[in-house]
C-alpha cells in the first residue's frame, strides 16, 4: 500500500494561492452557469460588480455585431454615464470585445472622452465592457437631435434622390425605385427588395451623447437588420447621419474611417458600406481611399480603357471631367451611409460589371451636367 506525504509547506502555499485568486474564479465559467440554470445568480454577481455605475445586462447577445450594436446604443442612450455592459453568453473567441474596446479608446475624443476597459472571467463574473469618461478629452460637441420636420424632409429628399437621380440617370442598374432594388440578380441568388431609409434622429439618444456615437449606433442597427431580416423585406439601407455632418465632409469621412471602419471586424464579410456626402470629394480624402470610399480615379481610368475597347465610338473624358463626375456619383442630399448585403457586394466587385458601370456613370453625369439636368443638391 502506497502513501504520500505532502511537503510541510504545501497546505500553506495552497491556501495562500486560493486567497490570491478572485472569488469569481472559484465558480463555474459564465456559460456553464447559464447552462446549469444559474443565470439569476450570475446576474446578481455582475450587478454587485456594477454598484457605482449603470448596469447593462445583455444575456441574449451571442454575435459580434450584436455586441457592437448594444455598446453604441448604450453610448447614444446614456451619454456620459459610467456604465458596465455585461455579455455573459458571448464567447469572444477572436478577442472581439478587446478589439472593440481598443477602437473605442482610439476614438475617445470623437466619443466625448470615453475610456473603455474590457475584462473577462475569471477576473470578473463574465465578459464586461466598462465605460467611463475623461474630462481632459471632452472636446466633441453634443448631438443636437433634428426636429421632426427636418427628419421628414431629409427622408423625402433621400427618397427623391433614389427615384430621380439614381434610378432616373441609371447610375445603379440594379435599382429601379425605392420599392425595387437588387433587380435582375436572381440568377446569382440575390432577390429583389425595397430600399430602406433610417435617420439618426429616430434612434433613442440623450443630450450628452455625441454625433459620432449616434452615427455608429445607426450603422450597427442597420447592420443588424441587414443580417437578420430577409432581403425581400429590405434589400439595402440608406442611413442618414446627424445633420451636423452635412456641411463638414472632413468630419464625416474621418468619423467613418476612424470609428466605423475600426469596428467592422465585428461583422466580417457580412455587410458592405459606402460613404455618400453632399460635398463628396475624393481628392480631399487623399492617399489611397479604402473602406467605404469611391475607388481611386486611376482605377476608373483603367476601367475606361476596358470600356472604350468595346465602345470605340465613345469619346474619352478629360481627367478633370472624370474626377468631377466620379465625385458626383457619391453626392447625396445628406451625409449618408449605404449598407449592402454580402451577396450584392460580390456582384459589385465583378470586374466586367465594374468596367461597364463606372464609365457609364461618369458619361451619364457629364451628359446631364451639360444639359443642366442634375438635381438641385448637385
């Protein structure tokens, strides 16, 4: 018969180790507790950890895009209130919450001095994003919600833009009207549906939030619906940003490029985004445009080469004319984000289709500009 004697200091060391580990580490991981019917106990533990701030419990969130939506909705709704947002069911396999926290901290000034700390079990009962605020970085103006009449007018302007400009000039061969988008794509598995419009002012928001927080909340609400609703209900979305961006193209594309682009990894490959603006100017963006921007003019010139090879009677526009028309195709009545489904995006990346669409759009804009038939907002 064998016997084993522990070293004399073993029990003491083991006891001290137990004391050093957070109490939450001595219980089951959050997902195991949920599976065992201990959800109420877990919620109480998380609530106890949130005594001095706003407690937000997101039990049903299991996907990255849902995490992003709830974080930005919390920022829009609660403004500069300290909050702890708990995600007990989210597995975070790719470090999504940590990457989101970094993106938020990188854009602290746009979000009113926001500071985010991300923690996970066993240090805390479940994954949590803690939102706090720094007065030193509070430089962004608060969001001023648009009046009901201004919202109605903006939506009407956008509907007219789709019906009269996009459809009227044939700038998108797949959009016939507000009611019919993604037409003619059934052979590649894309069903037609209506164009949806959302305005930032229709989201719940408080007086101490920022335009960037509201625009990001709008973006992720739209992404959620694109992912979860069938295309026959909504084919694509036009998201009208806070009106403060209408006269400030630089602020708009900076916010889109810095804040929204950094968070898109929470819905990889699911949704495409396109930036539109009343003062869209690719030269102003500078560098090599990425994300939701229009392709560089050098690419449009290459596409023209392909188009002219098959349409030899067409006169090639001067580069300056091409730049002018290329910008016009991204002009809208209001600062706007267009969301596209991944299936539509694949079709949009087809080079043969691009070699037809981009040159034709430039030619149509130039033709109608010469006849003074462009919409008033252009």
